[in-house]
């Protein structure tokens, strides 16, 4: 039996709305926690303030790890969890709540070592960690929770592009989780802890980028339907775009069968996986979206249209920067800040234009300001990182380590700071407004 | 419209299958043959220190600045979070840099090419610097909180001191 996703407020029964609200509270709560940690990070580097923080000066790296995990992994995975509610079989609500519970417990476990100052920070790629048993347990619970919610969508045939997209995302997520498990099994005991963390999260981390791209594309397709009356791509082509990404995600675990998990070839195989597999589907859908926007014109008052235009622009900047990257390239931060910004804008649009109305929540205040501030802020932030990288400013460094010895570098890092601050303003507005709506009782349905 | 959609979907899937098939090909394209041999890290450190002392011409970034004779074999230590010592090479001359990790797994990225560095194994990388001011060598494998600082700058001199 086919189940088509309906996007009006009568589409979901009460338990489904409760679960959707739960996932959204987790997603927005994760951003709120990440924001609070960012504030503590700034204080931990401020002379004077750092002395009265209970965690001491080494909080910077630990707080940074958890800030990244909350603002990146938990936010995006919880959004995926929220979307699975829309494509879940009717009889599988219980599984969704178990998944949500696991994800919430996992998130709490991630916060505990951070706030108690336990464990050493490891700033490895994709999923940075605190080396502490509770942290790994927390990540395991989070992965299992979202994995469970995603897996249930595969137990029936959901119709429509959105249903198909959510199911292919579920497939890609399960493939990423399998990569983490295969890596954990393959890495020999006694491996240096930094090397271990890098390789434990390398393969699955790459596949999660496929999932994030699918989140972006689902946002584009659905928002275009809302704002322009037509999807970014026609239905079959859109489904093919999602299937294309899922195929590469499914192929990823094969790397563990062929190449030594600690070897250089293993690392490069996943970099190449993204080079070969990731660009084409969003490129085709982005071109389709641009064409639809030109054809229909842009209603700048519509949050969905605003989300589409800004998401497309920011993601395109990140994509173009990605094509220019080489090995250990200092311009890498411009690429990932822009592509993540593009994904975030699409998800912000989905929340405002689709998910809050599904939960019978009214529109928030200053919606357009949220998009303008976050979107243009991220553009400036990423552009600054590109110029700084071009001048050779090292990644993930601060203060004297950055070696800002020229006016060009100073201006570039100034743009990074200014753009970041503007984007943070938009992000704070978004989180406060949407959390406020989610915490209110739902409106009576007329 | 429906036909265009069907053809679009088929073209996208066909292109994906071609790309999926081409994905493993990167290994043939990217594989760069380099010499490698085994040596205990302690012995390698000893050799590198002796070499640096013999060819030191000054200090840079808190480490000896070494100017090896053209065509020579140069030992360089890779360790958290530095490439030791600093080098000054002559433009147009060929050198063989013997680089080895003495603590954990690193890689060395030279001119966009990456070579793995496993403790106990020495990698030999040939360089012939062109007439430009510097070559940046850096670690491409996460090796700890200071990983992004693990960069070495090789200056290129037009003529010998």
C-alpha cells in the first residue's frame, strides 16, 4: 500500500504530532545548547572571565567539540528524525518514540562529560569527541535512536517524491551507521587515540554528508512546491537524484572490505567518494531550482522563497569553493561553512513553511529577518574564510597562531568575524522564536 | 513533460552509474611511487640531529635552519606538531628528503601530493624546487589538537650563501 505524505495540518494524528514536536524540540534544543556553549567558549578565552569559569582554560577545546556535535550532528540528525515521522507506517509510532528517547538520552550523555570537564578533546574530522566512555555511549545512543526512527520508514512503500526522499535518506543514514560499526571492528587495539578517532568517524562521517545533502534537496523540492507551485525538479528526475546519492552511500561500506582502515588509501577513498558521488544530484536540482525561480519570479515576502534563494546562493558558494580544494587546503573552512549554511537555510525554511503549520503553530515574528541575517551573514563568513585560506591562514587556529601578518589576512578574518556575528544574530532569533512556538500549546484546529 | 521527466531521470541514473564505476579508478591515477625503507625511530632521530648540526646556518621558528648541499639526502623528522629541522634549498637543484614519523601516524603533503608516515618507516620524497620563495609541507592526517599547526616552510634560495 502506498502512503502519500500530506502537508496540511490534518495530515498527522495526535501521537505523530507529539513525536514530530519531540524531534523538533531536540533539534532546536541542540542549537540552543550549542549557542550557550559558544558563549562559554568566548568567555573561556576572555582575560578575566576565564578565571571564574569552573572548568578552567582547557574548556575551550572541550566546549568546542560539544558545540560542533550539537550544532552540526544533533541538529541535523534530529531534523532527519523529525522528517521520518512524515513517512513512518501508521503502526510504528512506538518505535519512533523509542528512537526519540534514545536520541535525547544520547544528547544528555554527550553534555555530561563536557560540563563536568572530563575527557580529553579530540578535534578529529566530522564527529569530534571527548575521549570519555560516556561520550562514545552518547554518540551510540544518538545514532541508534535516529537509526531506529529512520529504519521504520523502510517497512512500507511511501509514495511521492518526499516519501521516497525520506526513505533514501534512511538508507544513507543506516549505511553511515554501518560504516561506524565496521570501522570500530576493524581498528586494532592499541591504535593511537587521535588516529583511532579520525578513522572511526572518517567513513561514516563522509556518508553523513550525503545524508545532509539529501536534507538540503528535500528542503528545496518541498519549499519550491510551496513557494512556486512546482518542485525544483519534476517528480521522476527528483527521485532519481535522491536514488543517485543513496547508491553512493550504499557503496561506501565496501571500502572497509577492500582497504586497510588505518591506511592512506582508505582515507582517500572516502574523499574520492564525495568527489564522484556528491556533486551531480544537487547540481542538477540546484539548476532546476534556479530555473524555476527565474520562471516564476521571487516573492521576497514569502519565507519559503527567501529560504530557497538564500539556501541556493550560500550552498552554491560552498560547492564552488569545494571544487577548488586540494589536499590539506586552508580554504576548506569556507567550503564547509557555506554548504552547511545552505543546508541550514533549507531546513529553517522547512520548519517555518511546513513543519510548524503541520503542528498547528502560527508563524513566528521576524521570520524574514532570520533568513536575511543568517543567509547574508553566512555568505560573508564563508567568503572571508575563502580569502583567509587563499592567504594561507591555518585552519582551526586562533590568536597569535593565525599569523595575521598582512592587511589582506586581517581584512579576510575581519569578514569571517563580522559575517559570523551577523549569522549568529539570525540563528539566535530563529532558535528563540521557533522554540517559543514549540513550547506553546498547539492551536485548536478549526 | 512526462517524457522529459522520464528521460531526465534515466540520464541522471546512467551518469550516476558511470561515476560509481569510475570511483575506484582514482587509485590508479593518484598512486605515486615513492621509496620507503624501515628504520627505528631512535636511530632516525639520531641521524637527523647529526645532519642538522653539520649543515645548520641559523635558527627559524625555534628550530635549526639547515642548508643541505645540492643533490643531498636530507633527513626530516615528522612529529607532533612540527617538521624538523627548517630547510633552505637551492632553486633548480634536486634533493631527496627522507622523512619519518617518530611518534604517531602522520602524512606529509608536498606540492599537493600526500605520503603516509608510519613510525618505523622512512619515506623518500624527491623535490626539485623551482624559483619561488617557499614550499609548504604539512601534515594531512589528524594527529592531535595541534594538527593544523603542523606545517613546515622550506625557503628556496636563488644562490648559495
